[in-house]
C-alpha cells in the first residue's frame, strides 16, 4: 500500500481546483482502495501520541475568517476504533493512547481527502503529533508504522516542509522566497535519496525561517521513517511548488508511480480581510 506526504497549505484548497488539488485527486484515483486511512496531520499537535478511536469522527473547522462555504464543508468518513489496538501493537513499545471524544478530522486531513477520496466512505483515523518528543522520535515512529501498509492501511502525512505564517505574502500565490526554495530543495534531495537524514535538517542555515515551529515539518518525518523502513529510495514527487512565499506545497508518494494530473495554477488569492500573518489558520 502506498504512503503519501501532502503540503496542504491554505484551507481554501478544499474548495479549489489547481495543480495541487488535481494531483491529490489523481493520487486517490490511482491507489488501491485501502482498508483504512491513517493521517498524521500538523494540526493535531499535543503533548501525547494518540489515535482517534471514535466510530464517527467530527469534521473540525480549525481556522477563522474564511467564507461560510468552507465552514459548511463536512467530511463524514467513518472511524475504525478497532484499528487503534492494531496500531498500538504495531508500534510497541511506543505508547499510543486512544482518543474517544476530543478530536476528529481536522482541515489538515479533510482539505486533502475531499479531493483524494471525495465519497468519504473509507474509515479515517488521525494520529497526533507529540509536541514533547524530539525529531528522531517521529522518524522512528514513522518506521514502526510501516507494517500497517502491508495490512491495507494507507498512511498520509499532512503538513508543509516550509511553513512560516509570519512571512507570508498573500500576493505570491505561486512563488517561494529564496530561503524557502533552498530549504525545500534540500529536504527534497534527502527524501528522494536518503530519507533517514531528513531530521538532520535542523542544522540547516534556513531552519529558523523555514521551520519557526515544528508542527508542519514533523509530518514529513513520518514519511521519511516509512521510506527508511522500506529500505529503498522509492519516494517520488507527486506535485511541487510554493504558496505565499513562505509555504512549500511539495507532495510525495512512497511505493507508487506518480499519476499525471491535468490541473494548472497554484493557490488563489485568499479572501479579503484575513490577517497578513496567517494567524487564522
């Protein structure tokens, strides 16, 4: 079963057709139908490692200031509580908690899945990012998840390798600053050739600009861990690009040929009145 890392960016991608969302849709149409989808989303960043364990996870709209149309989006995928114990056994001795009522499906997940799997019929679980753990913990946990792929679980990690909300320029809808490109290209080279070295990017000269907070970078470590566990460099770029100067939108696949998509154009200009520092997302 393939795995994927997506740069989800602006929540408005859930409503748009551009080269990113078209690539996500092409990905979903190309992979074998999974038994379940496990998503590591940048937006569930807490002081524990947990997996959602409710039969009907709620759709979370974790942003403000966007059009009502975006708040009306629902992704009513079922959960699969019985899978939580299997995940826990797979990653043992790493401890995994079961979240039965506090989280659900956040926009880091549903903004991608509304395109990749629009019928919302496949069970979806989210795994939290433990904010108390070092980068190597997440790399190792990604590797420990690898057997789930053989059990029919599609693992998707959702974030942005470069994610600096304070540096965004809303006019740069399809461009990146030089420092963003340097960091993203270095990350790309590592993911494609030696993914276990991705965590060493914390020594990169552009780390502080590209990763002012680690929440959106860490999902890529789970993909790197999965790739390392596969013992190959079977990682490929699904779609590439930048949004608003300081966000990378590069998405990767693991274990599949990247499908072609017919989409064009990058992220659109956001609705008027949003904070210039991206504090609403």
